C-alpha cells in the first residue's frame, strides 16, 4: 500500500475508452488531453514555513481531472498508479 | 459536474462570431486576442502559507475576459470547458 | 464596462501623434518607447498571503506612463483598451 | 556513519530485480521508473525563516519511493547510499 | 511632471563628457560603464505583503550611480528622464 | 585566517587517494562523485527576513560530504580551501 | 565619496601581484580565481518585507574575499572601486 508524502495523492488512472468504428479500435488523437482518475490515497498535507499543515481538499474515492504529463507513474503489484501533487489536480468530477 | 480545486474556475467559452462577407465565413485573424467566457463554477480559493483562504472575487454567471492559451480545456458530456486559475482572468465584463 | 480583477487597471491608450512634414505622415521611429494612457478603471487590489488588500495607488482619470509590450489589449464596443497590472505602470504624469 | 544535514535522508537503494528469461539476464527497460529504497538515516529537518524546525515525516526502516535522478549517490565503506531531500520522496510503501 | 509609482525614482541623466583631443570629439569606449544622474522625483515606496511601506532612501537632488541598461527612458517636454527602481541604484555620490 | 560570512563554511578538502596498480597512479574515474572535507571555520549563520539568525548545524573538525562543483576554491598561504554554503553540504560522516 | 545603497559595500580591489621570472612579468593564469579587497564603505542594510533592517556584518577596513565577475566597477577621481552586494562576499581575511 502506498502512503503518499506531504501534499501528494495517489491516483488510479482510468483508461480512456478508445473509440471504435466498425470494430476497429481507434487510437486517441495525438493532441494530449486531461484525464480522469480515482483518488486511492491522500497525503497528510504540507507544513508551511509558518508551521501550518495544509491538507489537500480531497478524499479517497473522489474522481479528479488532472493534466497529462504531471506526476510520476509507479507500478505496485502489477498495477499502475500515479503519484501527483494535489495542486496539480484541476477539479473534482461529481 | 465539475468542482474546481483551489483558486481555479470553470468557464464556458463563448465562441467568437466569425465575420462573414457575402455568406463566406472568414476565419478570425491570426493575431490571438483575449476571449470572453461565462463562469460556471468557482473554486473555494487557495489557502496561503499563513492559513488564510483567499477566495476568487468571482461568481457563477460572471462574464470574464481571459488570455488565450491560459488554462486547460476539458470535455464533459460532449461540451468543452476551460479550467483556469482565477489569477489568469483579466476583468469582468458588465 | 470592464471591471479589472485584482491589481489590474484598464487604460485608454493615447494615440501617439505622428509627426508630419509637408503633409506627409511620418511613422514613429522603430525604437519602441513608453506610452501614455488614461486610467479608465482600477481593480480592487491584490490580497497578499497575509490577508492584506493592497490597492493600486491610482484613480480614474490619471495619465500614466507604461512600457510598451506590457498588458493585454482588448476590444470593447470597437474601442481598444489595455488591461495591465498596476505594478507595470511607471509613473503618473501631472 | 552518515548523519544527513537539514531535511535530507540517507537511503539504501534496493537493487531492481532483473528479469531473466531462460537464464539470460534482461536489462531493465530504457524507460526510467521510480525506485524503492530503505531509509537508513533521517536529518533533523530544515529551520524555516520563521524559526520553525520542520522534521521529515519519515523514520529509519521506512520503505520509500523516489524518483530516479534525484539526490546524490555516495559510497561509504564500499556500499552505495543515496542522500536525498525528504521533499523528493513520493510515498512510503507499507 | 512625473510622479514615479511604487519604489521607482525619476533621474535626470548626466551626459558623460566626451574626451576631446585637438578639438576632435572622441566617443566613449565601447565598454559600458555605470553613469551618474540626479534624482528629480522619488516614489512613495512599495507596500510589502505585510503591509509595510518601504520608502526609497533617497531624496530629490541626490547624485546617484546606476547601471546602464537599467530602467526606462521617457521623454517629457523634449527632455529625457530615466525611470528606474530604487533597488537598481548602486550608491549616492557625495 | 578566513572568517566565512553568513551561512558559509570553510572546508579543507581531503585529497582523494588515487588508486595505484603496480606503481602506476591511476586517475579517478571521469564520473564526478561527492568528496569529503574537514570543516575549518563556520560562519555565524544567515539572518532571515524575520530577523532570526539561523546558525549552520556544524562545528569545526566535522567531516562532511559535499557535492563537487559547489562552492569557491580560495588559496591562502599556499593551501587550498573551499568556501561553501552550509546548505550545500549533504551529511556529516561520523 | 560613495555611499552605497541598501546592502551594498564599496571595495578597493587589491591588484594581484604578478609573478615575475627573471624580470619578465607573467600574467595570471587564465583560470579565474577569487580576489581580495578592502572595504571602504558599507551600506545601511536592506529592509526586509517585515520591516527589519539587516545590516551587513562588515566594517570599513575589513579585507574580504569576493568572486570575480560579481559587482560593478565604478571609477571615482581616477580610481576604480567595486560596488558589490554584501551577500556576494565570501569571507573576511584576518
């Protein structure tokens, strides 16, 4: 199990559904677009120079939108996770 | 529905009206210019290192001017939205 | 009407008078020089991390000097305005 | 023995197990991926400008994930260690 | 009249005396060197994020040394002035 | 004698022992690696914007590890010393 | 006389003695090395955003080591001085 440090969160990235036309799988367009993911772990937050702990405004199970190319992909027990700073998440999808 | 995080806002971008001459649609000039958009969701604000939450001075329904090339476009239910930091908005149009 | 956000101001830029010689309009020199403009709207100021609102030391009607290439030009009802951060203004002309 | 300074930690890096196929050792893929390591020493933390000492939220024996290319490798008594800032660690593996 | 904003000052730059040899005016060497100028206006200072106004430690009439290539030259009533941040001045000449 | 300023320390760098094979001195590998040094003087620390003096957590005689290419080498009475910021030291060797 | 502003100091740079061999003056090596200088004037210090004045820990007459290529050389009454920020001085030589 991954316990993210500071203001990081661990995400399980949702595989983008490929569009299919007549059974042929079409790759996504080359233009990179943000992806959605599910939050599986939330770090305790970052302690500021003033000694305040600022916790991420997220909870396990939230569906979030993040920019591609942010964070670091790690493989745990054969599954890929993304460890990303909470400040690199854009929005919660409800 | 999108709930923007921190000091981000979600915008519905207004499509710029193309000028037409005798029925021929003319593309906008190559020179990029700011666009207007409608605010559809406002984040709670960003907590500063001193523990103050600074909320964006915006409300849902505001028409705002933003710089092109700022923010991230996301598609929700087939509609494009722009998620952008409140500090990248220039002015409210009244 | 434009209501600038944070520490931004809206300027109506004064067109530099072209020199004319014998009726021929001469373009300004290629060397860019600062311009003057009239303040038409002033933002409420920027809230610092400490929670202080620092208002721009400007008022509507002030004539100001600004650097070329600063700010963003927007067109409202056919007229060009410049939205610029107050900190990018150099001086008030009295 | 190494006593890391400020917010640095000393890691004993776990050698990635090479995959073997029929006895042939296969090198890891060229794509760099994060590694795990064991914490062997933790610095006292960094004193902020406000005079607060912020200690790393780690203890000796923790297994951590870090980005490759972070930190500095040092050799002590023939063994390699990695000295890295605590803020460059991504997560604790439990 | 120019009223500099924030921590800026307005300088009247002293023209460097060209050396002459036998009546021939020799241009200064190509190697740029700092120049002296007279302070003609001093801004009120900059308000810090903590709400403190820090006034420039200068007064009208001071002769100062500044680096070439700092500040912005403006022309008022046919005379050139330099608007420069007080922090870009090096020393007062007494 | 050198009295380092602010948060700097003066180091006497230990010459890396060259490996010899059959009397032939072999140069160290081209791959740069951190070095050890002895602390010979410690600065008083740096005063933060809040007026706190943060003293380096080092004492004369400590053996420290530092990154190559950090600091500035100075020659005093024919001997080389390294003046380096305390924050560029990685660990104390005990 | 030069009165340095903020946290700057004025230095009289000591000319490095050229080595001579049999009367032939040898230029210093191409490898730039720090130089020593004498402090001739010390600025009042810099006021931090918190309103604290932090004075340089130097006094007139100190011999200091500084990095080449720091500061600005100015000529006053035919003599060269170096105006440099106190934080760019490395150590006092005693």
